[in-house]
C-alpha cells in the first residue's frame, strides 16, 4: 500500500479500514473518506485553502465551552442539523413535523398548573397559548408532559440574561383528560444565533444574516409515542423565508394573534400537536 | 425558502450562498455543502452519531495548541493531506515527487558546511548522506538551499526532546558548483505520529497503527524552481506498506545501506533530486 496519486489514494485509505471491528463505524468512515476526497478533488483545494480550513476548524473547536457549542452552530448553519432531523423523523400523516432542539433547552424546568403565567414579570406583550396533544390517529393524549421555552421580546432566552435570578419563559405542563394544556407568557421576538465566533464570520463572508424567525419551542412526551421536539413559528415574523438554520416548515407556522369578539387584536396561539406511535409497543403487563 | 425535507434542503442551503462576494469561496462552500449532505444521506446518520461527531470535532479542536495540531493529524490520517499534495504537485518527468511537510520542520536551522556531522553527539548508527540537486531537465543547480531534518533511532525529533539544549539532526546546506551536498548523521527510526489524542483513539477504533516508516526530510529551494518538500524513506524500514499518513511513494524509497569494497555494510544514502521549473520565470533584469 504505497505510491498513491490523486486518483488511487481514496481506495488506499478505504483499504486501511479493513480491520475496523464495528461494522457501522466502518460504513460511516468509508463513506466519509469517499465524500471528503471527492470534495477536495472537485474543487482542487489549494494549500492555502487547506491551511485556512485547518485554522477555521481549530478556532471553531476552541470557541466551544460549557455554554457555547460552535460546531453545532456550524452544523445548523450548513443545514446538516435539519437534514439529520429530517432523516430521523419521517412522520406519518397526522404527526407534527419536527425541528431542531436548539441550545436553550433546560431539562429542569418546573412543572406548573395549567393556565399559569410563565413570563416571571418580564416586560412584553401578553401571549396566551392553548394546545392539544393527540396521537397521529387523532385520539387525545391525557397526562403528556409538555416542555415549553421561548425568547423575550428582545430575542433573549432567560439563560442568556445574567441578571435574571430564576428561570423564566419556560415551564413544564401536563395535559388534562382531553389532552389540553394552556399557559400565558409574552410575545417572543426573532433573534440572531450567537454570531461573535468563527461561524458568525463565516456567515458574514457568505453574505448571510444570523437571524431566526420568532418561535416558541415545544418538547412533548407521552408513553408509547416518539418524543416530539419542534417549534411553532409566528406567522408574522420576519425571517420566515431565510431562517439561518433552515428550521422553518409551513406546517409549523401559525398566527400569534386573532381578533376578539369586539374586533380588538389579541395575542394568542392555538395549535394541535400529533405524536407518532413508537414502532414496537410492548404488550400490557 | 422554507419547508425543507431531506431531499430539497441541500438546494436551499446552496441558494443561501447567492450573496457570497468571493466567487472562489462560493464554489468551495457550494461543493462542501453538496458533498457533506450526500454523506449524511448515504449513511442515514443517526442523532447519536451526529452527537458523537460534534463531540469528536470539539475534542480535536481543543487538543490543538502551539505545539500540537490535531486537525492536521486528522487530515493526514484520512489521506486528505496527501491528496491535497498530489493535486498541487503534478510533477513533470525528471522532477522528484513530493510528500507531506509534517509537524517537525524548524525554519531557523543553522547553515552548515558541506560534509558536516549534524547528529550533535546523539547515539546512533552513523549514516552518510550524499545528494545532488538538478533541474527536472538534468542540469545541476549550484547554490540551492537544502534543509534536512529527521528523527533519532528511538523515533524522536530534537524538538520532541525536552532535555536537548540545541537543535540536532537538522541543518541547512548549500549545494556546490556541481549541485552536490553531503552530511553525516545517525540512522532515523520509524515512529508513531502523536496518538494520545482524539485521532489516536480514532485510529484504534479503526484497527489502524499510528506508525510512519523511517525517513529523512528534505526541503530544497532554488531560484526559478518550485520548492521541493519531500522525504526519502529507508528501503528496509517496517511500515513502508502501511504509512499512517499515506506518504510513501516508490520513487522516494532508497537503500540506506550499501556494502563497501571489503564487503562490509555501510550506512549511507545517495539520492538525485529533480526540481520543477516555475511556470512564469521573469526575464533577466
């Protein structure tokens, strides 16, 4: 195994994987090597460009910390995260579409009674949210847990605000006997992904903005069903057509306002969520 | 631009590059996105695998320092560095083939007189090296600078040895009127690339060893010619057929020993280097 040129080196690298014990790892790395080499050959990568790529990847890794995951931002902004999401969530009729989890989920959000105000007194236009959780065949699901979280009207989540003493604009609810949940909060604003690092500079060089349209996150879990991770987007937000992370789906866009009986505009969101049954439900015990 | 599935998201990401000012950057990122998405689709990357990839890239970036470039090791061990080398050094007849620079070059090596001993007293079997530097058409090149560096007989370079007070097993020479240079040193040994980081763990998982066959590095510069960066490999070294970085070419393998007139084996290397003329040589001034 020697004397490689630009044509035969790919098979040489693939041959070097012959002793890989884990069959799936072998498949993944074989495909990675073929695609990576094809990319380098297609564009005839120069030495200066190779150096720039090594430097970019190094700075991206060194930007990562407990509070910042720059490689996830890179995956998000190149559409890889949403592609992985799409491949792993082929949804049946009646099931709500998924989108990215994002970096602002907190596992320990408190469970609150239905109808609670989760705004923790933060300024903003009041928003009332009413949801119903069903199976994809339409049966309502009682006792499902519904995690919600969203940004404030400046586009910041609670965990981004050093002066906040507690969690805000996030909570967990449990659906009632009809699969319903409800809460009030404030209107979320559109916001930029963190863009003061290598990925932000990449977006600039590509002539792209870092913004995401306004949305509320939902994570909905019920026994026997695939946990649903999604957002609902404000139908009137800017950036619906140029989400920096390619997360918008038409089925996830809903009005965040409606007219009441007197013709006055009220901020409110109503949405029906459908959950996909797990493929192998064990028998009752 | 919304409502992407696993099939149309790639064109959406490519479309988002429309405002990229630098045409070459646009070409490179467009190709990267297409190949990266094809890779993810081909293997149907799972969420767990995506998480593992994010974690691997993060640890690789965080292993990098002034003294360690883990992303270059990754590029080397996946054959990307040698592929970039091959694409950028398509050599004419008579020109010596190239290979990777590696991490152990030092720009400030001292210029020494022809015939000098560069071993700095380090233990090892004596090796005498005789070279001639020519243009690819065969004319000898006087006054070319020849940087040489190599590992000791334990496989370590001087810069890896904290107890060494000065440079050793490296120097710069200048060819004489016949294009010749010569020096003595000690036999280099095969050695592992640094493998105590993420790339080392990757090689283990792939059932690969981290070794490179024994070699001496050369960087040869002459006005009007492309600077040649290459190694000459010891024809009797282990790992010639499984170099961890895919750097071995048949034309770069040479005997490091020969029999003298009395039949006794002497360690010695003789090699003729050919340099490629630069494409656009300006007229005499």
